[in-house]
């Protein structure tokens, strides 16, 4: 039994989802017999953490501010063990531009992309390069904010005529955006867990099948809007390949504890789209569903993640 | 194959429920609970103004009648509150009759009941464009076709309404009613001019429609002369209530927490509404009705409304002043003489829905315009509420919001400038080829 803080809420678009994740985790931890103190992100959070001095902090925050290293760096300063990835790994995964560069350098497949920064648009007239970027990637392509996790501001662009508006919209969500070549194929998520003292392992493969259109914010968090196939309907070889690629990506990005690697299986080859260091733990989230399918109860999942955080003799997180 | 079924009753839901999506903006509203945010989004009256002492006094005054307060009541409401409603309508110049009053659980329930009573799937209705989102939602469950009639500073444009009606008639649509919020409209803040009120009534007569007059804000006037309600005009002209179904509420002149509103209409319509309400909730809360009655009979309710108006006027002024001071020149807004809302119009390319996360990230929130249209128009508008937040915060909120908008306008011009240059370069880049 340990005294724990659960951080949930926060300032991102996913605040509401974070509360759901936080509530579920809190209840699971309580059922496991821990003393749990839920905290929101506000002026007094640091003070509250210092006063509480928990044995570990379970971070249930999603999106910028909670998943991007901000909280993680502070917790290291406070010398408090916490769940999941370290500050550098967090920002690397949160920022799809950083993540894709690191993946590419490690020889892992990720769809070709071009990066645009708001500042370059303003100071260097970078919009002049938009069409060239679009043509070099080829259509269709996806325009998305670099640091937004829930599908906000993400648009599929069929031709250069639609590019301008999509770029304009994506910049509404972040000062950095990506143009990414469209990857065609089934969407497979690979939830990964790294128990204390063990190697990271895949919890199985989850195939995501939205009932209509894209897997956007609404589909993601509305029961019934998406079907999940667990395990994903892929060949044994593809499954092995998916798991291996996801684990290589997890290591290349320096993740710790757990993560979810989102891929598209294109012509039998996994293309990594995104790595979430704090995926949702709601009733409709893939990680807990996959854990359950792998015979791991929600409590066991939460306890395993917590154990890894408490395993302080392990090497420092990235 | 093992599909994980997250909502296993999906196949049983009614078709109309499938059409009822929560807007993405609705989900965003969850972020409004976060600390430090200045919300210009809600439509909340400032209930803090009521005061603990006044609340305690009501509770004390009604405690003798506790058994009735805790009991079921008549579907159409208690007689005593109907007297209060007649007094309130009279204070706004509408000579209401007690037997034409029917109590509902908020005016919102009246919107649902009116739609339930009048609409078959595919029927047409006319609303202002933009129109109150809560009404559109209530109507949408009955799957009507909703036509928006454009407005200007003097409210719904009768000529445009006529044109829409003619067009709908030609298409063979059965038009059932015209819905209007004539005073300080939600969301646009504009007020329907007096001569237009008569024209709308004439149109309704000509096309044989019912007029739903939703008047939650009429008493919240800070300046200018009160205008007669459509209900009053009809009674004046016809001698009795006929096709105007008037909806009132205690939410803005007392408090929304009591969930009490009313319908004032002719007996035939009320009879149908009565049947609908029996199925919905049997009766509205006796406790709420007696609480309101106690306050309106024993306290100076007009002084309370006047006090609220004083607060809201100061906040409206703060909002209008700061809009004038901070907003970029391509942004326009309405100047409401009362009510709770200002409606701002951005350059046409600006999508207020897409901009909302940016604003929330900077700690200010508003309601994007598209929710006030049935067909997703109105993206370049936003509704700003001035009743709930103190003047100082309104000022700060508008300053931040102006900054967010200015940023978006500047980005647009940066992008346009850049891509024009890009277009000039295009032939050359094509000939030199591009990287793979």
C-alpha cells in the first residue's frame, strides 16, 4: 500500500477524457488498497505535491502540458517517481515532427512528411513552399498540427486546391504543422507495457474500424462509434512485424513504462503514425481493452504501470 | 472475428437518436471547467446576485406549506403561480389571461412540447438565422426541415421570411410554425422592430402558421423603450390570443435553477400540450412553483430585476467598450439593448469553431456560431455572453480574444502572401523537379 497522487484534468483539449482516465485509475488504485489523492493542474499543484510527498505520481493527463514533458520535468525536480515516460521521450512523442525524425533516423518506417512552422510563415514567407511540399509528397495527404493528440485540426487533403484551407485550420491548433503522405491500409494500434525489471512487450494488436469516416475526437470517445477488432485481423507474419516495429519505435523514442504505438499496415508493412506516451484509459480506449484481451485486468494493468514507476533503482528515464 | 462491442444496444436505438450528435464544440465545453478560464460562452444569469438572505427568507416563508411543496401538482401548474405569471406578463405590457397559462419545466420543455405537438417528420419550420441552439436541438428530435430567415439590426427580415415561405410552399412542404426570440435574441442580441412584429403576425395569418414567441429576455432591457410582445399585438388586433404561442421563463428574472417556465396560448393548443406534458413529467415541481410564488408575492421582484439589469448593463458596456478598443477592424458585432449576448462576425474565411481551442488555450472561451444554424452555416460568427463574468474579466477576455483573432488574420495574410509568391515560382520548381 502506497500513498499516491493521481494527476488528472489539465489544460489541454483532452481535459474531459483525462478526468475519465483519472477516475478509473483512481478507483483501481483504491481497490488495490492504495491511499490515492487526485489532483488537477492549477496554481497550487506543486505546493500540494510537496506537501503530500507521495511515493509515486500516476499521471493521467493527455495532450500538451501533461503528456509533453512539462509535468514530468517538474516531478523530477521534486524528486517524485512518476508513471510512464521521461521528459525528453514525452516531448519527442508529443511532437510528431520530432517523433518522425527520430523514427526515420532509427530506420523505422513512417510516412514521408514536411514540417511548417508559423514563424517561418510569418518571417520567411514559407507558404510559398506549400504547393511544392504537397506535390513532392503526392496526394492525398494529411495535414495535422504537430502537437495535438485527438484529431483536432486534422484533415485529409485530396488535391492542392484544398491544401491552403487545411493548413490554415491546422495552424489553429498549433504553431507547427505537418503535411504527411497518406498511408493506405488497416489502422492497427500496438499497446506496449514495460513491467519493472522486464523488457517492454506488446499487449496484443488492436485494429480500429471507425463506423463512418475518420477516427476523430468524437469517434474516439463515443461508445459505439468505433469497432475494435482484438486481435487485429492480420497474418502471423504481419503481426510479428507489427509488434517488432512498434517495440523498436518504443525504444527509439526512449519511452518508459507503457505507451501506445499507432500504425497503418500498408502493403503488409507497418508505418508508424504516432506514439502516445499517455494513451487514454477510458472504457473505449485501446490500451485497457487490449490488456483485458491479453488476460490482464484493469487493476493488474494499473498496478504493473505503478510498479514500474516505483522501481526507482532502474536506469534514469530519458 | 472477435469485435469488441462498445455499445451493444446500438442496433436498438431510434433513428432520431442517431441524428442527435453532440457537437465537437460541446465536448470542448468540458475544458471550460478548468481553472483560470474566462468563459464568455455560457448563457448563465448571475445567480450570486440573489443573495443568501433572500433565499433563506423564501425557505422560511414557504415552510408552513411543506406538505404541498413536496407533493405532486396539477399538470398545468398551481393556480397561485399562474397569478404571478399574469402579473409578470402584465408588467411587460401583455394582458395575459390566467386560463391561457400553462406551467412548464423551464421554457426549454415548452420548446420540446411545442415541437412534439406540431411536428411530423419532414414538416418545415421557420427560425431566425442564427437561432437559439437549444430550440434547434429540441426541434431536431422531431426531424423537421429548418429554414433560417436572415436578420439585420432590426431582427428577422419579413420580406426574406415571405420569400422562404413561398419557396417552401412551392416545394410542397407543410410549414407548421415560425419560431422567434423577438427581444435581445439569443444568440444575435438584436430586437425585432415593432413594425416587423406586425408584419410577422400578418405573414403568419396569410400562410396560416403558428408563431412561437420565445421571450426569456424581454424584461432585461437596459435602454430604449420596451416593445409590445407579439402576443400583446395579436390580442390587441384580434381581441384574443389565437396563433401566437408565447413562451416565458423565470430563469432570467428569478433563477434558472428552479426550472420553471410557461406557455401562454389558446386553450386548444394548451390541451394538446397538456397531453404531451403528462407523458413527459406529469407536472413541474411544486416546490419551485411555491418558491417563486412566495418571492414574487412577498418581495419586490421588480427591484431585483432592476438590480440585475444594473449589473448586466455595466457588463455589456464593458464588453462593447473593450470590443471597440481591442478588436481588429474586420470584426463586427451587435449592440444589444438588453439580454445576455453580443454576436460577433469575423472575416468570412475565419472559422470560429476551429479557432476555439486556440482561444481556450489562452484561457478565454466563447460559443462558435455554427451551433446556431441547423445546416452548419455561421462558422465565422461567435456568441459572447456578458451576464456571468465581472466587467474586469470581460475586458481581459475580449483583449485575449482579440489577440487570438488578430493572430489568425495575420496568419491568413502571411499564408496568402507566401502562396502568391509560390504560385509565381511554380513553373520553375516543376521543371527542376522535386525531391521524393
